[in-house]
């Protein structure tokens, strides 16, 4: 821990993407047109995928995870399934992310991720963000979150309040940590333009993933990872660490 590790392999393969697109259909998404904004962001996301090469599956959650459309490379067909996503019920956001990560982890494509469309409010989960991020990181599935918010809560919006420019609302800040710990990221969607920008940035980032291999530590337990580059202007996203040995 805190030790340097020699890099034994470095690859930047171009590989198809496999995305589990996860919709929050809780009651809170039925206010301020958040559900419509989420569908709009998902439409932009599907447009960024390569028809017949990349795959995606649509899932919805309130108090449980529900499959809306199975994984397929026919991404055009998935756009029609967006109409089947309607908000209702309580929210088990953290539990749903963990379940979706397990679904996409068994897909054959090497570049896999969970994309969550949510307002960030969790009212019913049994698992904490730390528990979910540890599970997702262990199976190497980054979590990307598109937070559907009002323009006043969007740090990138000209209409944002001064507080939003500095820090995210508490509910969003919690899932922002979850995404970061898995090697993913949080994006905001408050307008059509920001939804398109978030979808494009997310897919571009997933297409530029690198594989870095090193000899892991032998001590059982959680090993945090920190990757630094010589050029301090580079932004590096990586999962928070890995588990070695058996942990009880």
C-alpha cells in the first residue's frame, strides 16, 4: 500500500461498447419533466452508438430492477422502447446500480459500463454508495451518471444559482462519489444541448479506455489505486482500487 508498481502491459484497443442504460422511474422523476429529459438524454446516447457493433440494454428501477429491452446491437430498435419507461414508486437507486452492473458484467464485450439517468434521490436502497462502488469496481464496471436537474441546479448552465456553481446538491454529490470510485463520471442534463453534450462526452471517453496491467499486491483486502501522469493537464479516471485474496 502506497508502493509503486511496475506496468507490465499497456493497451488501447478499439472495442465495441456494451452499456446497461438504467432509468430512474421513481415518483420524483415525474416532476419538472425529469422523465422526459432522461428519455431525451438516452436518445442522444443511443445515437452515439454504432449500429450493429455496439450493444445496449434498457433497464428501469424504482424499488426493483426491471428489464425494459434486452441487450442488442440493434440500437435503433431500442429507441422505440424508450416509450415504455414511465415514472412511479419509491427509489432504490444504489441497489439498482449494483444489479445493473452485475447484468452488464457478464456480457462478452470488453468495454462495459452502466449509464444511470436519475435525479439522484434515493429513498429505499439497502446498500450504501460505498458498497455499490466496491462491487462495481471489483467486477470492472464503471458507472456513469446523467443527472436530470433544473437549470438552476446545473453548474454548467448560465441560469445556475451561485451555490450550484460550487457544489452539487447533496443527493447528486453522493452519487457523484459513487461514479468516481468506479472510474466513471457524473454529467448534468438540464437542456437539450447539455443532454447531447453529456451523451457525446460519455461515449467518447468509453471509446478511449486504456488497459494498464501490473502485479497486484498479495496482502488480502482492499488495495486503493492511484494513477499519475507526467503531464499534469491530463485527467485520469480509474476505479478506486481492487480486492486481493479472500475477504470475510
